[in-house]
C-alpha cells in the first residue's frame, strides 16, 4: 500500500472511530435524559401521594367534625323533646 493510501485509510478509520464515539455519547445523553424524566415522574408521583394522604386526613377530620355536630344535634333534639314532654305532662 502506498503511504498516501495508508494515511487515507488511517484517516477514514479515525473518522469512523470518532463517529462511533459521538454515537455512544448521544446514546449516553439519551439515557441520562430518560433517567431525568423518570426521576421527575417519580417526584410527581410522590407529590401526588402526599396530596392524596393530606386529602384523606382532611376528609377524616371533616367527617369527625360532622359526626360530632350530628351527635350534638341529636342530644339537643332529645333534650327539646323531653322538655316538651315534661311541659305537656305539667299542663295536664
């Protein structure tokens, strides 16, 4: 092989190696981007789970308050009924 032809072959091989290295770098960048996207999805899922837990706790608090109010209303109604009954008995 002539020296010029050998140099051209070496240059072509070097260009091929550089192209392969660039392809590997691009693939690594794609993998890193996918990992970042997965981390963002995971973080969003954590936020959603925290929000759901907070919502459930708030709903439980509201339910407890409503039950307390209902119990108080029942007691008031029963007391009023007893008072009305006593008043009716006294009127007789």
